[in-house]
C-alpha cells in the first residue's frame, strides 16, 4: 500500500468525483481539483469565502461550493474554468445545498427550513418547495435519479412528497403515521420508501412509490427506538439499528423481521473470529538507532506498532457505561452499513465504541468482530469488493476483508508538522468509486491542527510528482492488491 | 446387664440384705412376736438371729419354749414334737426324731427359701437394671424429643421467617409492579404532555415561520438571485418541457411503469424460484416413486392393505403427474394433488424406513452374533494359546527362581560357607547369565511369534473389510438395479442393502475393536511378562536378594536398637526424674517448668551417672 504526500485540507472537505477521475479538496476559500492518478492539480478555484460544503454533480462536470455563513453557493465547471455561477440566497439564509441527480439543479434549503429553492442551471426557472421538515434525513433521491422524496411538516403532521426530478412536479403527497418523522430513505430499486420516526418511538413505515403504505413495523414501545437505518444494495433487506443494541433485519416480501442481531459484550461462539488490535512498542534496539532514518522527519516515526491478534473466545469487549440521564446517550447501534454485494453488514454499537461487528447476511449470523484500541470513528465499505476500511482517530487505517485484517500506518508526520506534536488523527475514510475493479484508493483525512489530506494509492499507481517516503515502501501489502 | 449382675458382690448383697432386713424389721411394727419369729425363721443365720434365739430359750423355759415351738410347728403343719401321749396324765415326752425331722425340714425349707430369695433378688436386680436402662432410655428419648422439638421450633421459626420474607418480597414485587405501572402511566402522560407541548410550540414556530416567510420572501429581495455566465444544456441534451396536464399524466404513467417493472421483476424471480422448487419436488417425487414401487408388492403381501391402496393411488398419481405438461399448469389446480401425493409418499417412505430400521436393528443383533463369533473365537483361541505359552514361561521362570533361591538359602544359612563358596557362586552366576541370555532369546522368539500372529490377524481384518466393502458395493449396485430384479430377490437385496451400510460399518467397528483389542492384549501381555521377568531377575542372581535380606536384617537391628534405646532410657528417665525430684526438692522448689528443664538437664546427668544410682 502506497501513500501520497500529505495535502492540506480544511473543514474535512475532500471528495472524489463520481466518475473517480478527480479529487476535490478545500483549503480555506480555495477549491483544489486534482487528477487522481497523478495527483497533480487540474484546476484551482477561488471562492468568495471559506467553503463549508462541496459536492460534485452526478456527471462530474460541476462542483458546488456552499458558504453557509454568507448564504452563497458557487458552482464551478471542470470543463470550462472560466464558467462561473453564483447563487445568493439573500436574507433567507442557507443551511443546506445539494445537487439534484441530473446535475443541473441545485436545491438550497433556507434558514429555519422555510423553504427549499430549486435553482436550475439550464433555465431561469426557480422553484420553491415549502414546508420542508427540519430533520436528519429529509430528502432522498432514488438511485436512478428520477424521483425525490421530501419530508414535510404541516400543521403538526408529517407528510411525504414525492417529486419527479425532471420537472419538479409533485407526484404524490401523503401523510405519514409518525409522531416526529426523522428520516426517509429510498430502497436502491427506487420502489419502496422507508420512513422512520424519531428515537422516542420505534416505528418504521414502508411506502410504495405510489404512496401506498406497504407495512409498518414496531419492535417495542416505551423506550428509545431507532438510531440508524440502512437498505441492503439488493433492496432485499432493511437493517434497523436501535437504542436497545440490536439490529433487526426486515425482508422485502412480507416486511417482517427475519432476524435480530444482538451485540453482546461477551462473545462465546468459537466460530466467530475476534480480531483484537494489539499495540506493540518497538524495541529500541541498536539496529534501529544505529541506522539513521533515510529522510529525517519525512518518514513516519512509528511510536508503536499495531497489529491484529486473533483473540480466543470467550472474549469480553470493552463497554462504555452510558450516561442515561443525558440527551443522546451513547447506546444503541449508531452506524451500520451493508457491503456492496449485500453479503456483509458492518455495525457499531455505541456503548462498545471500539468494536466493529461484521455480520454474514447469507447465514444471518455474526461473522467477525474487530476490537480496536480506540473508539471507531468511521467505517466504509469498498464499493468494489467486500472490504471494510475503519478509522479510529489514530494514525492508522484498518482494513477488514473476509480473508483477514490489516492495520496500516498512514504517514502523517510530514516535514510540515512541527516536531513534537502528537500523532495525526484519521477522522474519515473515503473510497473512490471507479468503473474498474482493483483500483480503489482510500482517502483519509487528518484532523490535526494543520488539517491535511493523504491519498492512499495502490502499489503501482503512478505518482511521479510524489516521491514516496522510502520508509513506506516496505509497508505495501501484497495481500490486498 | 447380666454381667453387671454377676459382678455384684455376694457379701455386699448379703449385707444389704441384712440391712434391708433391719429396715423391714423396724418398719414392720413388731406387734406380734409370732410374725417376727416367722420372719426370723426365714432369714439366714446370723449373729443377730443367734442372739435372738439365745434370748428365746434359756435354761428355765425349755419346757415352755418346746411347747411353744411345738405349737408353732403344728400350726405350720409339722408333726408334733411330742410323742403321742398314751394318757392324759402322763407328761408328753419330747420326740427327738420328730424334732430332728422338723429341724431338717425347716432347714430344707430354709435353704429353699434362701434359693428363692436369691432368685428373687437377682430378678429384682435384673429388673432394677432393666428399670435403670429403661429410665436412661427414657431420659435419652426425652432429650431427643426435646432436641427435636427445639429443632422443630427452630425450623418453624425459619419457615415463618422465610414466609415473612416471601411476603415481603411479594409485597416488594407488587410495589415494583405498581411502580412500573405508575411509571408507565407517567411516561404515557409525559408523552402526551410532550406531544401536546410540542404541538403548541410547533404552532407558534409555524406562525413565526409564516411571519418570517412573509417578511423575507414577500419583500422584493434583490439579493436573492443567481448570477450565471451562461445557462448550460441539460444533461440528457433535451430541452425542458412546459409543465402541463400532459406531463403530469406522463409522470403518472412512468411511475406506474416503474412499479410494474419492479413487480414484474419480482414475479419473475418468484416464478424462477418456484420453478426451481417444482423441479426439486418433481425429482424427489420421481425418486420416491422409483424407490417405493419395487417394494410395494411386499407391503401388499405382508403388511397392512392400507399402504397398498395408498401406493396404488400413488401409482395413478404418478401416472398422471409424470406428464410434463402438468408441471406447467398453474399451481392451484395441481397443488392439492401434488401435495397430497407427496405427503402420502412421504408417509409410506417414512414407515418403510422405520420398518427397515427395525429390521436392521433386529438382523443386526442376530447377524452380529453368527458372523462375528467365528472371528472372535479365532482370536480367543489365539489369545488362549498365547496365554498358555506365557504360563509355561512363567512356570519355567518359577522353577528357575526356586532353584536359585534354594541355592541362595543354603548360601545364606551361614556366611562363612557362603564366603567359602563365593568362588562357586561366581561360577554359578556365569551359568545363570548364560541361561538368562538363552531365556531372553526365547522370549524374543515368543514375541516375534506373537507379532506375526497379530499381523496375521490385522491382515485378516483388512481382508474382511475389503470383502465387506466389495459386498456392500455389490449390494448397492444390486439395489440400484433393483427394478430389474424379481420381487423376491429385490426384497432380499433390499433388506440387505438397507442395512448393509450400517452393518458394514458395525462390522468395521467390530473389526477395529478387535484389532485394537489384540495389540492391546499383546501390549498388556508383554509388560506382564517383562515385569515378571524383572521381578524374577533380582531373585535369580544371588547378590541383590542377599543384599536385600542383609539390609532388612540391618534395618531390623537398627529398629531394635531404636526400640531399645527408649526402653533403656525410660528407667533412666524415671530414675533421673527420681533423682531430679530429689535434687530439685533439695536444691530449689522452683517452678514446674524449671523443674522440667531441670529434669531434661538432669536426665543427661542421670544417664551419665546411671551407674551410681542403686
């Protein structure tokens, strides 16, 4: 595994283009677009203020930069660098901005969720959608980009509106039987809409595209309910993670629960592989010291080495005692994601924060557990193969695949970092979507004082401009290529 | 108790008797002399009595006393002491003979009485001890009763406490339940309250929003604008269309199309799945029919007729269903038929399998015996043979040992002769060594033989196994080609084939067991032999045994020495103590401990100065 040199970054803003050719990152008010393969700067745009949000259009032709403080959105074209577009929301303010799936419309949500403005880049037309609901996941587009579902709130009742994205015509409008709708999500096939209530009530409603209620599911009452929801890429399963530390899988035929994944802190089944991250401080032998580092400061100084050990069952995972009298207690399934082939489901129980559970969906049982030394901050599946990247806020990125686990030290300490600062912290991981398999570098961003970006390249990727630190060459893992 | 009785001192008892006598005398009011006399006559002679008698008769009142006695005796039925008077005037004479007779009789009577008294007393004692025993028993039982009562009370107390606890717990549970109920009610009320509040707040919020909307949106905000260089084309390259009713309808159409597509896709999938399942079902059915049809004659002949009819149904069904076209019919028409027939067949198959299982277990038990006994017999014979050999070997060893021991015994008798015959022994040793090596060779031969035996046995087992496998495969083939066989044949074959697998396995296991057993026995045998040999080995050479005995002797002597020494010491000690006592008394009447220390001190002294003491 190879790593690029470290790039500067602000606001954790960096995104691969949907076609996987470019990488956009922000440094204060500058937007830098690089070629993924060469990592050379292709374009550099300067915005009016510090960028707070960027988004690629679906066709990878435009990039949207939102400056919420100013109520401004600037759009840049990759093909025509001189082309510019500025949208000013004025006194209404701006809290969210996103592309419509066709890449020609921008949806801006004004402050206080007064309305959503749909700006077109093709025509002068501007559409307004009133009463959008202020919730976690209020808008969702179908995979094919044909429809948008929008959560609304009128007269203390929740509604869902389905729009046709091509002309923003209202297709369906129906009220949902929820107390306080929190999220909506289309199934990947675009025919079923999952609607879930706020955490105060466990309720999942499933609506057909034409607004019919297909099913309603509630596991229990009087307790904190749903925390996270995910569709399997095959639209076959709906995984619902809740505050009771369980994931319930609903099927797409009867919409009944087919299984329940508990997340016990003690694992007794000998069939389950438990990977435990173990840290080993390197022995400061003579061989280490006598050999001067090839490039002082350039290479990472691994303070300690970490590797995975297979723990023998029974294993008891470290649990966090949640503070129950505070809002948003750290319990329940906060993160869950299906692998792109729908064979695996990765989950994190928030009161066992350092563990990632990987479930086998074919056999509907636990497959593996990874216990990290520090709490898991994020994980993401490789879009090409069942491979999970995890970061824990440390200086390593962890990879899991059915074959095994791997911990990779990311070269964080560049020559820019002042000596003596702590290790860098990886805050998120992004996989690049590409048409071809086998080339899916991950990005990891580091949230240390000078926020920097590090692009992780596969061995063999051309990085003419970026001589890799020689110390890293030995780190490439042939098992993963 | 009896022992105790025998133990009682007769003298003591007599004393007690006299005492009791006295008490009785004192107790009984001596109203009449007569009664006293009667009593006195019954008691044994004692000083008191003597003295009494002496007081009774004096020189003066002989006549009177005689007459009195006569009277008394006559009243008791004794003959009169006086001779029969011939005349009234003549004075009656004392008949000595009668007196003597009376005396004798009295004495006899006395003895008898004594005996009786003794008996009564022993009886009394017995009864008394019985009484004591019973009393002790009684007291013990009473105690027991008391303790058990106490225990019972304790248990009752505990029970009460537990019940109390239970009640408390019940109460707690109830309270908790109430609490839960209350909390649930509170939650519910809070929820409604919250919702209500939320609604209120939201209304306010909505009002504010509305107001804000009016303020912000209605005012012509110049700032809200899009500044764009030039409009770009649509992604699909088409031009945007106007919104009309037509587009609405088109959108609807499209939506339904999408939904329909999805449903169609799913239906297709389901159909495919269905087809797959149907295929599996069909295959299963076919296999079942083929499996069941050849043997269906058998149940018809042998067992109940119900299965037979079912099978005939099945046959018809099979005839119908075997047509491929049936499978393409929609499920509804065929489903019932299909499921019914499958169910029937399944039932038949199940019963058949159960029957087979039974038969297998039966035949298994039988066949097990007659097939395997032969081989087992073989093995047993072999083992017997081997054991015989071992026995012979042992005997030989024993005789050798005996001989050696005899020699040794003679050698041991007197050391001087042994010393003298040492040279001879060396010679003997050499000879024995030779013998030993010879014997070892023999043993080796034996072992070789045994190994060959076991090898042969293993080979036999392997061959058997191979044969069994061959047979099984042959049977399987036959089973597979069963349909071509005539029914009787197939029946037989089936019978076998059904359990052939298991029986084969069992045979194998038996074999393996035997194989296992054999080496085991062998391995058992050899160490025994070896141990025997090793046991006998030290016996045959003279030296070691001799040494042993020597050491034993020496041990004995040492023990003796050890035993003796304390004995020796004891008197010393006593003496020492004596002296010490004297000494200490003489020197200082110190504390006990000091005295003891002095004792230990003086003990050595005394040991040294033993000779000085007398």
